[in-house]
């Protein structure tokens, strides 16, 4: 089959990438015409024949070289990532480094998870193998524009699949740089990239890909699930969240306040497991709010390369307007701003603390995705737990409190990842998993990596 021209070789429509901190033009990538995508998928399938014949060690060795090169380019790629997405210099560089390091560190563990395993009993040997599924369509968001991609692409490739990646239209340049770096080592054609907006995402979902790994919003996840149903494509969906933080009587108020601020402002609040809602016991609330405001005042939103900046801009004007409209709506219903403003500022939302939020307000229900500590007070712990569990999301949840009370509350929270007197980030190869409508399948961990394979069980007489 003659090869479809790569996006680089066409003069078709261009997708411009701009700096979200000032609107400056950074560069362009060619948009992949949606009608090319089915063909690109089939070319990837053909290219994967040789790839799947390689051993895990051989595939891993090539990916490790790619990971090493990413780490070597961390300074330059980190700067590109920060300019394109807006995060601070240290965060941009850190994301590139951690992506490279994660690839290097995980290939052996992914191989072990995918290796055949035999059980022998009563004269029968049964082997479980993990075959490639074929071609994986990977659709990624902009908020961790390299890490989210490597999370999905690396296990898909390690399992022997080809990958067609559709990165976010907000961060095409860093995605292209990631793919170009890995492709210096991978055989031609097994890692392809298509650029564009939702039309290209839809075309990928509607193509003959065998599996779709999607990280993004719940709304788009719903579309993808419906579109994938007609051909029963395998799905991994990592979606949005509305993570609550419960601060119970007996909590270390300073630690809870510090966590509330850092986890609401990290990545400018544009993080799926950001603290989106704080429910604090009335008896601690004044002290907690004072400490939150004091800690929040240490933060400053600004361009990635300015000294003293701890947070970047909102990714685009629509997101900025969404955050402000939630704040304006909450204030109009009686909530009070303790820090920040509802007056629009170009490109940025300043560190914001709001209190008096009630369950009915949009800011308590829908993902904010901005640098806002949003506080409600409670007196009845069971009622607070019901509030924390309300709504469709169930990604993460955190409780601060005396050990036993915190454990008891945590056991009642309906979320995939729970932190007790700390963040939800666990240690070891644990799954990244959402409950309810925050996820469907999961990333990381042996079980997560196996999702990129077709399990086959073969029994024979010994
Ligand atoms: P998004 O859903 O708007 O877009 C994600 C990707 O889907 C983009 O590449 C986009 O072009 C593509 N797309 C849009 N419409 C499509 C369609 N109909 N069919 C196929 N593809 C389509 O999300 P975003 O704004 O890029 O990212 C922010 C969201 O991602 C937040 O909700 C955040 O919570 C979530 N997120 C979740 C996790 C997690 O691990 N659970 C991690 C990061 C981000």
C-alpha cells in the first residue's frame, strides 16, 4: 500500500500553537485531513507485523533509548512544554525528565506484567499469554502534554501494538517532539501522530483501531464510549474529577490548609486530581480559612519564565471564562471571596479562595480546573460525606483528621484513589483509577498495562 504522506510533508491546513501566557505565536503543525486517518491506521497495522515479532527485551531496549534521549533534551523540551502549555519552568522541565525516566524505569516491569505465565495441575499445563491487540488509538489532553501521552503510548507499544496518537490541539508541538524523539529509535510506521481537533479525534475513534486509550474530559469520554460501541472497541477512559477534601475535627489544621492550597494550585488547578472542593468542620473553619489565605498569598500567577511565579495562565480564554463564571455564580448566591477577584485579567486567574460554597452551586458540582480553593463548612460529618460523594465524578478524595475518624470517613468515600492525611499519590506500581464517571479502566500497574493486550488462555496435555 503506498504510504499516506506524513503530516510533515503536506501543505494542508495548519494548526497554530500559541503561548497561553501572552497569545504569542510559537509554531504550527499541519492538520491531518480526517479522511486520511483510516488509512494511517491500516499503515500502522502493517508496520506492526515486524514489531510484534520482537521480544519484550528488544522493544524495551528501543524505548529505553528514547527515554534517555528525552532526559538529555529536558532543558529544551521543558522550555517548549512550558511555552506551549504555560506551566512554570521547573514543572515543564520536570515533566520531560519524569517522562523519560518513567519510560526507562517501567519497561522491565511492563514486560514482566505481559510475560506468559503457566500453571500445571492434574497433567494439564495452562498458559496465559498477552498478545497485542493490533492498533491502539491514543487521544490525549493538554494539561500534562507529555506525561499523559507516555502513560498510554509506552505500554501500548511494549505490548506489541502500533499506536496512532492524537494529541491535544493546545499542545501539538510538544507531542510532535515526543513522537519524533521516540521515532529516532523505533522501526518506521509503528508510532504515528495525527494532528487536529475533535474531528480528527472522531475519525480516529471511528477508524479500525482495536483499542482507544483516552485521557480527557467526561463529556468527550461519553461521546467516545457511544461511538466505540457500534464496533465494540476496547476502551480505556481516564476522565475528569471533582475531588473533595474533608477536614474533620481533630485534623492538623496547618497540614490540611497547606495541602488544600498546594493541591488546588498545582498545575494552576488544571489537574484531574486537583482539590476541587474543601469541606471543613465548623469548629476548625476560621483557623483553616486564615491559614489557607496565608498560604495562598505565597502564590503568584504569571508567565513561565518570570522569577517568583508559582502558577501559569489558564490554557485558553474559554477555560478562564469558565472559572470566572463559576466564581461569579457562587458569589451571586452568597459565597464570599477571601482572596482573588472576579474581575477578568487577561490570560490569568489569580490565586483564589472562596468560602460559603453550597452543594447547589455550579462550583460545587462541575469541574473548575482553575486555581481556586473552594470551601464549605459542615457540622454533620455524614452529611459532608454525602456532599463529597454527590455528582458523577469519583476520581480522588482526601481526608484530614484523627487517624480512626479519617479512616472511617475514607471508607465511605466513593472515589478510585483516596489519601488519608496526605495526597492520593501512592507508591509502587499501583493503578491510576477513577470510580463512577471519572474512569473506565485504568492506567499504570500490571493490570493497567495488560489492558493494552488481548489475553489468551492455552491449555495442553503435559
Ligand atoms: P478534552 O476532553 O476536551 O480533550 C481531550 C482530547 O480529546 C483532545 O485531544 C481533543 O482534541 C480530543 N477530542 C475532543 N472531542 C473529541 C471527540 N468527540 N472524539 C474524540 N476525541 C475528541 O480534554 P482536555 O480539555 O484536553 O483535558 C482536560 C480534561 O482531561 C479534564 O476534564 C481533566 O480532568 C481530564 N484529565 C483526566 C486525567 C485522568 O487521569 N483521569 C488526566 C488528565 C486530564
